[in-house]
């Protein structure tokens, strides 16, 4: 008897590491010390000595049940982008620059080619976010997970000078809310999505004219990463007063998290284009509209508050960074919360 007969293939683990070395190295920033294969990742902070009061900001998240679609479609090259996006989009809401990322893959069996495809997606997400992939773990769990399944999570660390933390403390009546378009469902609400549609290769392979692609392609589209957009605005002198990453809980749970007491967000749902995937889901299951806004991002992946006089410049910066940006609402006086009308 040996470890392989117990379900863990050490040699497969070695092969996985060999297959991902190049894509991991491609994410390295000058601050990375050492390389892949050590017990821990090292990152020099020397560059940030000029900050008056440097603050580390961290976040961890996963892709939820979206991974189920990757299993069914046998497509594993984009789910890693989702893992990075879910973490870095959270920490940039506080004004932090993402520095490095680590991933964790738990699988029933280590198939090196599949693991390599997953990690290549993680590396692509890190490149989009400008952060380094400094480490990770692939853990085989025989008997605990089916051999063909896995779960993926990640952890990101960023840095911001304390005086530049975005915390909503300067929000006031009259400030403008700008929405950055999502790429679709992103990585939240998939437990409901999987109830609406048949999760079979035939159903996911069905082409919809309104989507311009198959259902599976639309649902597996990776989460947008908004790091470049927010940093472009900040570097061009736009003061970002508050930010909200629209994840699980949609508008009703996430937008209030960016508000200070005494402020209320009013969102005009007619102010931007709602992607057809949401209309398709609503019609297919006769979903209540408020529930939709309380579950999904409804086409807006990030909400940013700025002073009214800076709104046009902010939209221009976000557009320059490659995002679709819309003025979607305003801040009023009132109880902390959001009205979608």
C-alpha cells in the first residue's frame, strides 16, 4: 500500500507545478522575491516606504457554484479569472492597489492538465489586476470530493496610504453614483441560475440570438476586473468617495455597505443597459424584479460615488480604462439604504 493507492498522486502534483511555472512567473512584479516552489511567497515592501501610513488591505473569496458549469462544459481556463476578480474587486473598494494573490484548489483527483488550465486562468486574472501570483495550493481530497470536481478560492493583499482609504466618510447629498458595466452574471447567484436552466451539455450548448452566443458561454463569461479603471480615475485626480462591488445580495445588500449614516442611494434602473442574460432568466422563471436586484448584479459590477462636478471626468477615466460607465443615480439625505426606481 502507498499514497497513490489511497487516492493521492504525488507525481501528478509535481507535473502540475511544472505545467504552471511559466504562467505564474509571467505575473511577477519587481517586488517578488524568490520563485515558485518554496513554502511561502515573499514580497518586498521597500517601494512603499514613501507612504506616510501604509495600510495592508486583504480579501478572500471563491467562485461559488459557478464551478459546476466549468465541470459540465469541461472548460477550466476562465474560472481562475473569476477567483481573482472576486478578491481584488473587493480590496480596491477600499482604495488599495492589489499587490499579490494566492490560490487554493481542492480537488477529488489531480489531473495536471486541468489544474494547469485553472491556474492559467488565475494568472490571467492577476495580470489584469496588476498583482503577482506568489503561491498557492492544490490539495487532493479522495473520498471527500468526486474525482472530476474541484473548488477554487483565493486570497489577495493590497496596500493603500491611510489618508487615501475610500470609506464613504465624505459622502453627501448631491454626490453622483457611477456604475461600471458587468460582463454578465459574474460569480454570484449561480445556485439560482442552476435552478432556472437545465445544467446539461445540451442546454448549455443552446444558442440564443439575444445573447449572441450559447447559454453556457454567456454564463461562464468571467467576472470583470475593475482595478485598472479605479486606479486610472484616482491617478487622474478624481476623488472616489465610496465604492461598492456588486456581488451576492445585488444592489440591496451591497450598495448600503458603501454609505455612511444619514445618506441614501437612489438608483435609476433606466439609466443603463441591462444585459439580455438577466431578462432571459427573469422571463424563464417569472422572477420578481426586486428579487433580481437583490440577487444579481443586473449589469452593474461596481458602483462608485463622486462629487457632482467630477462625474464627467470620472466617466471619461473609466471609459479610457476600457469600461462602460454610466451615471446611474445620486446620493440623497435619509436613512442608510438604497432605492431602485
